[in-house]
């Protein structure tokens, strides 16, 4: 079963060397480190990193982010291979000292809900089948159109969209995440949409207990760091009410 | 190449030449300061309020006529990506189409061919005009720059543009982060080695500001440093806000190279 999930953003700036002298957004880095540490602390049998990429595909768990593709001065010519979202997820886990089994699963940035649900169900099912205690590290961002200087400039619909996502996360409302409008998310450059929908499906029914460690858009892109704990009593509690004692 | 923007909202000193009289005065000034080309643009590169084709023509074309009138032999370039604007600008006397959006409108090259004017072939990593770079990664940014600009140059030749009037421009910061812009600066010799004349537009750009931690008004020294490196590596055209300083930096580099005689040598010779 999926015992815990963490949501982390995936801007390249999370790779510390990319921002030059100035570390920038220390608060965001700390929140990502805390969320990842909490994931590793559950001592899972496997951690599955889920993140958006051009195509839905599993990647070699040994591959790592090629920062040279973003900063040629930092090494010999790189090969853009591993998608940024997965690369940053793996980096966060390396920094948290995790060396256990890892899955790197990309979900296509245009994958519709049905495909995300299928992927999420498959990840949960394969964890159940092997009686594994699996943790998910879900990478993805809200809208990149939050300000005049944002990468996507300003779209007035962006802040309300991000607020809805944050509300859904705070409430542990998986149905609201499942119901996000993929077209609107794409127009708003909210790259996290498919990854959040994989999460929604993977965590099953029930209401997870959540904790938001960071929510903000300091550079016009919405970053959200959060933790989801499986609803008490296993994967599918809510339909069946609280446990009888 | 001196920048004279006909916009209210370009990134550097916005609106300073929005008034036509002020703009014309600026042209007289930069010509006196040694500018070889005046680059007239009507749309800022950053996202913002839409500027229609008609509005862009209104901002640039009558002004081009006025500049042509006042300076019959000056090379006038128009900073546009749109073929309709290019056409009207050429009819008014423009000599060069400075397309900073990498051939987004394929008909612009045809306009250059039809009017026998020059064309700049630039690289933006595929960005739509007036959009910002977002998490762009390159296996090899200079290889990508060469591939795109050389392709556009060949396409232009096939469309009938005079090969001696084609320039290539890596377009610093367009679809590139600061690291990428520094790398294309370092590797500019790869572009100049192709034989196509290279245009660079680095003046007051964000990669200079991010490298030095300098705001918009503090980037002149960094700009001149990149300008000098580009000149040393063989670039031929330098799009600049600060004409006097750029002229001096280029003359200094030319003198070091042996391409320019010093103005007045007396010390040690008396």
C-alpha cells in the first residue's frame, strides 16, 4: 500500500549549483528537504518518484539529473535524458540519504485523467501485490502564469486555480485533484496536474491526512510542498466508516 | 547597431524614444556618436499588451521614412518578426530585417528577397514571440544555435536573399538561461568560423545582470566586457544602447587586433 506521499515542486533552481552564488528561496529548499526526510523516515520498501515529462514512461532508477543541460559551465557536454521532474526527485532523495529501492515513473504532461488513473492504480496495485510499503514522491508545479514577470506572464485565472489545488491538498480531497481540468491546467502552465492525478488514483478512496509545508509563488510559478498520509486504517477506509473496536 | 525603440514599454529606459521628436533626436545623436546602423523596433521582446501589425507599422514606418529623409546613407534596420511590418518598413527605406524570433514568420525571408535587403537569422530555442524561457535544457546549446541559424540562413538564400546580406545571431537570453548565454558567449568563435557575419545583442541583458548581481542601470561594464570578448572572437555587428562606450570598446579591440590605427601616438616618441 501507499503509506505516505510527498508533493514537491520541480523548478531547476532546486539543484543548488544552478543558482550560482545566491542559494535563493532557502525556505522552499528546507520544506522540500523536510518533506523528503519524512518520506524516508517511514522506512518504505520502495519509493516511487512520479513526475511530468513529455511521455509516460518508466526510467532507469540509476539515472540522475543532467544539470549540465541547464548550465554548460558545470561540466562536460551533457545529454538531456532523464526528465527534470524525476531528476529533481532523485536528487532530493539522494540528499535525504535514501539508498533503497527506487522507481522513476514519468507521466505524460498531456496524459488525460484516464491514463493518470490507470497509472496510479497500477502503482498502488503492484505495491499491494508484493505487500510492499510504498512511498510516493510526487513532483510537479502549479501555474507558471502568476505574475507579470512570471515565465508565462500573468493570467488572472492562475491564482484561483492554484488556490483550488492548495485547498484540495489541505483537505486531503483526492476527488478534487482527480477532477482538475487538464485543459485549463495546460493553459496555465500548471505542469503538476498529471502527477497529482496519479497520486489521487494511487492513494485510493478515503481521505488522507495532509500537511502543507510550503505554498507560494515567489517567482510567478506556484510551488507546493505537502505530505499525504494514507487514511488511518489502510487504503480504503472512508466508505466503511471508522474502525470498530 | 544603435537601438532606437518606438515603444512605451521596452525593458531598458522604457518610453525614452516613444515621442517621435525624441526618437529622431536620438537617431541624430547616435549617428554623430558613431553608430553604423540604427535598429528601429515597435514591439518589446517581453510579454505584455498586444501590439497588432497595424499598430507596429504605425510606430515604426513613418519614423523610418523620417530617418531615411534625414540620413540618406544610414543603414536602417527594423526589429520585427512579422512579414507585413517588414514589407512596409522596406517600402519606407529599411535596409535590414532584424528578426530576433528565429524565423517565426517564414514569409519574412521572402520580403527580404523581394526588396533586396538584409536579414538576421537568430536562435530562440523554439520560443513563440514575446514569451519567456521556461526550464529550457540543451544537450549542447551552441550546436543548437548553429543548427538553427545556419538552417535559416540557407533557407533565406534559397528564397532569394542576397547571401552577402545575411547575418546570424545567437540571440542571448532568448530561450536561454544565464548559463546558456554565457556559454554561447564563450563559444562564439564557433559561429564566426562559419563565415556568416555574426550579430550580437547583449546590451544590458539579464544574463549580464544575473552574472554580476547588477540591476538594469548597473550593467554597462558587464555589457562592454561581453562586447569586447565577442569582438575579439570575430563578431561583426553589436546591437547597443550605449553607443559612445560601445564604439570605444570596439575600437580598442580593433586596435589590439591590428585592424585600427591608434588615434594619436606621441608618448615615447618625442
